């Protein structure tokens, strides 16, 4: 049977099959009476979205929808979403979908009451204090994939379409007030999305576990998150109707996003500029980059993975883990190079510049320089 539970860490989470039926109740619990459901274009016309809107309408909350959201959401999508929110007189957002819908929805709730441009709230120093905290609207997150974990995050990734840079926008009140994790909503995912999003969760856990920063709680969460992905992603991939595997993957996604408070690293430093400039799928890009980054980080992480590999069901310590990652990618249909994702004629100088300025660099166990990043890009491209 698929597990069911109520959690209050790191926010209020209603977890279990069929719990999308509680969406209206969740709105009421956080003071939302006129929600705007924000999702991406691909999900807008699918049955899972209609189901959520039906629940809202049946409880007198309307069925307002905004879906002008790109796979890598940008400031233009955000401006259109804020305009729709204000024009509709809404008092909260339901962020619905994968990472793009969740990130954009959270930002609409954040920016609808602000007067400064979104880039003023980038995750740099204490820039988040520039926001008018009293003007931030509540948001409820409903993930339909199991990867990004944005449903339990205090930030969103928004692409600056002019500079082709991914920016992390942070504020504590961006954290959803409530989350509904219903594994039934993930059943219809295409297999390549199941793989790519699942490996995004895996990358979050691997990088958090590898980070040299001190955060024992995140360390433990990252380890268990890796185990859940290793045991359940192949089942979700080959048995799409397996609700138990789907549920465990939703847990792993939230665990990865909770754990990376400890830090991310070179996988994400590489992936962010590639996604911003070449519009690749984020989780799949992470998966392609992972083997090269593990090799780079060997001096800083070998002992950690030697210790934990047996818990993960992997023989051979760190070397066995690296070999497992190669097999895992192959079995899940992940290509070996970014060129297989459509990255052609890349400007490596721009990619290196974007990577070296990415905040993920600070959590890598081996110091990242321009030269090191160039070498990594040449290997993964």
C-alpha cells in the first residue's frame, strides 16, 4: 500500500494517495479564499489539473488558472503571472506541477505585493531583507513530479531571459504554507520525466551528502534520500502504476531539497548555465554531469562514500558507488554527454563564467576554479 501521513517538517505536508481531494481544505487552513492555480503549459490541459480545479470549484473557490510558464521559468512569465494575480483579485497561489510550475507559482505569491524588481531579492548576502514581508501572499504547493523538491524550499530558480542566467530568489516566507503530496498525480509522467526528475532528487542528495559544510541533520536526510531513490526509482520507471514506489520518490524529492540547505556543488554549478543557455531538462542535465563531478571530488568524498555505500546496498565503497551511478544512468536512459541533449556549438567561456558565479560552487568539496570548470565542461559536453 502507498504510505499516508501528516508531517509538519519542514512545513505542513499532507502526504498520501488521493489527498488532492483536500486541496480546498488546505486553502482554507492558510487563509486563501480566492486562489490562482499556477502551472506550466504542458500540464494545463491534463486531467490532473482539471481534477484540482474541480475540487476548488466544488468548494466555492473558483477555478482560476495561469499557465504561461516555460520549462525554465523567467521574469517574463513572472510578470504575466503577477498581472493575472492582481487582475483577478486573488489572495493566494496554488503552485502546481514540476519544478517550473512550483518555482513560478511561489514567485507570483512572493512578488505580487512587492514594488522592487525580482532581481533585488537574489540569494546574495541578506538581500532577502529588502522584501516587504507583510506583502507576501501564502502559497500551497502541489507537486506532480518527484524531483525538484521545490515544494519544501524557501527559494525559486528564475532565468533572466536577457542575460541567460539562472538566479536563485530567496525569502523564508517563500516556503509553502502547506503541501499536498499525492503520488497518484505522478502516475502519468512520461518515463523520461520520471527518470530525469528522480535523478534530480538523487543529485540533490548526493551533493548535500558530499558538501563539506557542517549540518548533521541534512547529512542524515541526504543519506536516506539516496537510499530511497536507489530502491524506488527503477520501480517507478518500469512500473509507472506502482504507487508505493511513486510515494517513496516524492519523499526522496522533499528530502533532497531539505538536505541541500547543507550545500550543493559542481553538478548544479554546471547544470544551471547549461539549462539557462540551452534549455535542457534540469534533472537530466544533473545526471549527465554527475559521473565527472564524482571523479573530480574523489579526494574530498571517498571516505564518506566508503562508509555509507553498504547502507545504500552497494558493494565496493566509493568506487562501487561511482560504477553504480554509471549503470543507474544507463538503465534509466540517460545519455553520456550533453551533446545528446541538444547542446550544440556551446560557448564554453560563457558556460564557465556562469558556473563560477553560481552559488552552488561554495558547497563543492573540491575548490572550483575557472580551469577546473572548463575541464569539467569539456568532459561532459
